[in-house]
C-alpha cells in the first residue's frame, strides 16, 4: 500500500458527492474521538454516522482536525450552520464543507512508496463500535488502546521500557518522509509504532519516539543505534521517560525524555524534556 492509497477511503466519493461529510477543525490536540462525539451530542447531533480521524498511537493526540459524516446532506448542512464557533475547552470550532481530495504532494515524492506505514493512524470512529479494540487493530481505536497499554507499562521512575527517544535526526519534508526515513533507520528491528517527528523552533535537534513490542527489542535497538551516524548526524537513542501532563492550563504535552535541560519547540506551545540536548 502506498501513501496515496491511505488517502483514498472506499466510501469517500459517496459521502463527498452527497454532501454528507464536513470538516471540523481547531481541535485541541488532546481531544479524543469520544470527546468529539460528546461535543456532537451536546450540540444536538447525536446521530452522526462516523468521525474520520487520525490518532497518533505514541502520543495519543489528534492532528487538530477531523471529518464527520452525517446520514443526510441536510444534517450536514445543519451542522455547518450550528457547530461553527462552538466552544470546546475555550477554543471555537471551525467547520467547513469537504471537497474530493486529490493525491497529496507527498504521495508523488520518492519516499512515498517505501511500503506501508508502521501504524495507520486514520480510521473511522462510529457510534456503534466501542473499545476495546480488536487485536492488531489500527486507526483511532487501535491507537488509543496502544497508547493506554504503553502508559500502563511505565516504571515507578516514570521510564518507558518499550519506547525509545530517537534524536539527532535531520529536518524532514513531511510526516510521510519521517515514516519512510525512520523505517530505514529501524531496518532489522521489530517495532510497533513510529511517532511524529518533532521539529523544534530553534536548533537542529529533530526527534521522534518509537514503540517496540518488548523491552528486550527496544534495548537491542538502543544499543545498536545510539551514537550511530545517519546522513551526517549522530543519533541519540535512549529510553523515553515521562507522561503527558497539562502545561499552563493548555493542551497536554507528549512524553519526553529525562534531562537537565528544556527547550521550547514552539509548534503548539509545549515544552519537551530532551535528553542531553
């Protein structure tokens, strides 16, 4: 499956052609599909058909937007008229109609066809289905379950045993490029999920987090990759440490790694704790 395939949902043409799908944006990154479902219900739209959303299995976060499908175009039009500006934790929703999406530019780049994503974040959240997810399930149900399981394995000192911080990465073009490059770096290792690459506002310390199926496999990767050269950069690979916690009353920050220094990465007003950087 190429990255272009991930953008072509089988039901997308019908929903778009019939005017039943709308865009919902300006979401807090920490909102879950269940939170969005509650907003729809409280706003008078309990009978939606599905929420099409991406959830990062490593951080448990959404990308700041999703798509909602309704039983009819009249319901979708009503939602467009009534949901815009609704406050969700003091942030107004932005809504808009959806148009058929063309193949993204990233799908036409050289790295777009380097195999399937480690974890397909996009999927449908429906009123009928509830967690727990099925074994090996991906999409939002699988991502949330993966995040919950990984959180439950934290050690008393807050250290993950199956999640690695991988730093010393160069600048990426987009997250598709990040996935392709990380798969090359991790070739020969068994991993479960690759998190989004973090691009700091200042400096060159780009990094991401990777989850492994066992502590032993994570340690094997750490020993092999820490200090290795990659495209002129020296990789810094350590066990990640810490949980996402609220910061200044804003959105919660993803997991960090143990360190004595902090750097403002700026993208969403978060502080990451970066090891030795």
